[in-house]
């Protein structure tokens, strides 16, 4: 068994299973089912074709092939595939939205991610990761 | 060879593998903490924490590293980890040697391995849980502990 360096395993929420509540931890998550509540992971989240997420999502990388209703925050990259749909605001250091994807909401970039990424291991786990966002639209 | 290797590295996007078949077992890893309710159809293996409730048609395996507080309802439950709360199975429950259970167990069939710890109450009246004619052959529902979890 590998030890618990952050997020070395992938959890799977399969198609006919639903979670209502909060999910957190240093873990990668693959969602093909239904998820409602709040997600706060320091790993990646992958929302597959059949995945439906009604939650605010925070993770390192976020990949959306299914449907998300809620605000998402990717500490690194947000990716919305052609089949993906995001209704809600996004915050990310980098975004990749493919042709055909649906995105309704506002987008904020995490600025100076490189400077902030230096001691990257500190924030994410606690209550309030203190990323300063400037409320300018560009 | 090395050329291909390099190319791959450049395009690496950190994305979990996509190969998921329809009825796969849900898997909640060691580092995942869930607060709330998990329901639906399907099998679940949990290695992390759950504070809340499982309510599933299918099998639940509580692995050794798992910690559950609350209620687990499923067809078949197999416990290697720790559970505080109640376990309710339609078909059967197995407590393996590493299991630590505090609370109530309700099941028509129960097995407990030597070494398991169980503090609580057992109820095995099966009149409520078996409507007439649902005596299945049990071959389809082996104890979880030895079965490979993932089927296609």
C-alpha cells in the first residue's frame, strides 16, 4: 500500500449512487453518480459523462464532462469538455473550455499562482484558504 | 522510445482514467471524508470516513482503514474496519477479524470472525426482511471479503 502522500488514490462514485452531504480530503474523485452538497478536495475531481454535481466544488484540478450546478474553484486547472456543463461561477488558475461545452456564470482567474504556489502545501486543508482575489472582471 | 515518453509528459493533464463501466463498485478512498448520506444502487467499498448514513441496494464493504459513524443499510455488509452506529442488512453481515463495531446489528444471517470486536446488540428476526419467495440461491452473494471488488 502506498502511503498517504496527498491524493494518490482515486475514489469513484458510480452511476447509480448518490451522496448528499459534504466530501473532503486529500483524494482524487471520479463522479459518475449524483453528488449534492459540498466538495472540498486537495486532489482532483473528474465529473464523468453521467455525473451530476450540485455543489460548490473546490479541488486542485477540475474536469467536467457531466453537469455541475454550483460554484467551482480549481487551484490549478478547470477543464470543461464538449459534453460538460457548468452553471455557476468558476475560479481557477487556468481554464480550458472546449467547443460545445456549456458554461453559464462568471469566471475569475487566480492571479499570481506561481508566487502563491511556492509553499503550496499549506492552505487547502484548513477552513479558509486565503487566496486573495481581486474583484476585477478581467 | 524516449521520444514518445517525452511527448507524453508534455501533454499530461492530471486526469483520472476514464474507463468506467456502468455498474462498477463505488470506491471511497482512505483520504476521503464524507459527511452525509450515500444512497442508491450498487456496491460500495469504503476505506475512508463516513459520518452519516449508507442506504444502498447492494453490498457495502467497510475496509480496515474505514471509520463509520452512523447507520449502514445494505443487502450485504462486510466489515473490516470500525463502525459506531447501526448495521442493517437485508441479506447478511460479516464481521471480519479486524472489525470493531459498536452499536446495533440487524440481519437475518450473521458471521463474526475470531478477533472481531462487537459491542452491542443483535437482532435477527427475519420476518420483516424477507417477503415470501425471495429465498435466493446464495451463490450470487458470496461473502465480500474474498471477492475481487470490481466486475465489468
